[in-house]
């Protein structure tokens, strides 16, 4: 982590123990997520997203190929122009 922009952050195991207020907030958040069905709803959305991304995979590959070709063409044109 020292080589990243987040070098000031410490792993959770090194953090100081939290106070009662933070603990209360965490418990309240967990209870709220459970009562509202947050995680099942999130799972449903993510499943739909992943399914759609799999459906779009061929089109995404085409776009990536077009970008690779464009970069190669630009490089070739740049090399030819510098001669």
C-alpha cells in the first residue's frame, strides 16, 4: 500500500477499536439492510447486469477490436509522418 495513493490507510486489523457510537451505527445499518431486503435486491440487480454484459460480450469485443485497429493505424500514420 505504501506505493499507492492510499499509503495513509491502515488495514482494518491495525485500526483502533471503535467506540459504542460506531458500533451502534453499524448494527442499525445491518438491521436496516436486513429488514428492507437490501442484499437480495442488490443480488437481483447484479445478476441482471451480469447477464446483460454477457449478452453484450460480442459487441464489446468488436468495439475493442476497432479500437486496437485504430490505435495501430494511428501509430503507423504517426511513424510515416515523422519520416
